[in-house]
């Protein structure tokens, strides 16, 4: 029997928020938060331009909307 999906990251206040992400020292991207693990401080953001995903520290992004 399949296990239930873990939707704990959908309860984060960052979930589905538009964000600006620092992708390296001088580059930014914009995307939508698709997952946020508050315990580890990890956020996954889907880039709005090309649909790619960025995973990193939640301190390297800022909420736009």
C-alpha cells in the first residue's frame, strides 16, 4: 500500500509566494516557492522564465509578493 504524501512543506508561509532568489554572488532570478523545509532552512523555487528549479538556503531569497 502506498504511503501518504508528505505535505508539510505546503503549510509554510513561503509556499507559493513569488520570490527573488540570489543564484550566485551577483545574479538574481525570480520564481515561485514550491517547497520550504523550515527545519533545515531549505527552499525550492521554480524559475518563472525557464521552469527550472533552484534549491538553496531560505536566507538567499526574498519574498516579492
